[in-house]
């Protein structure tokens, strides 16, 4: 398939379909349904993504976990791991994967990352935010960080033992640091995340 216009948005698709598409537009597949992604991210969005990924990458040098930035396919699965069965493929802005068995092929991650970071764009709406929150919770992402560039803040959600996200109660802002038990010793200073934005 060479044009997004040839897709039937009412149909349900699999990763096998998704992987065969050759058009330029970026899409995500959520429970078999196509979601168009926003146009190319803004300078601010990209700076924030690189700042976060850079801090993670520096910390993870010579360690077991790996960090990736979009575009990078994350196939969210349970038992269904074949291309014709997988129906959810997302491209988080930044993700950290500590179970390297989820990286056994060259097509991204097969399974939930340990940490997912999404940076909101002006095009993101409340429905999209809710869908991603529910999706990452359902598939067992251990931590979900949502970055609000306009407010220069970050909300961190942690999966509890009941499989539900819990927030820290307030947004972290400039002057705060993000830490996580997933990466003992790691500190992300929000001053560094939002420094020198255009």
C-alpha cells in the first residue's frame, strides 16, 4: 500500500498490514484501528525529547537498559506475538527497555517498555491522551511520563501491584527532579529538560 488514502479507516488492521505500508505519513495502530499522528513535531518538542533521551542515554551507558526515540515501533502484546495477531503499534517519543528479549528483531520493541515518555503537542487532544494512558496501563508499562511543554511540567504515573497507574499527586516542574526505581541512581532535572527552548 503506497498511499494512506487507500486505507479503509473503518477496518481493523494488524502489524502485518502496518509493516507492509509504504506511505510517508506516520500512523499508529491501536487495537487494530488507525490513528494518524500529528505532523512533524515542533522544535520545542524535539528539544525536550532529545534532552530527556540524552540524559537517559548518558546514564545508561554501559548498563543493561536501552533508550529509544521516535520513530520507533513498540508492539504492545500479550500472548499474540505474530505479525498477523498484533493489533497495537505505537511510537512513543522516548522509551526505556530493560528486558532486552523484547528487542530480538530489528523492527522495534515487542512488548511493553519499562518507561514510556510522551511529549504533548498542540495537536494532542484529551481523547488521545486518555487512549494512550489506558493503553499503557492495560499493557503493563511500568512508568508513563507525560510532558507538558507549555507548562514546563511532567506528570509521572507508576503502575501499582493491581495493574493501575498511580500519579505522584502533583505535576513536577522546573526545580524538581524525576527519579525512578527502575533506574536506581538516575536523576532527571527538569531545569535541564526545559533549558534553552526556542
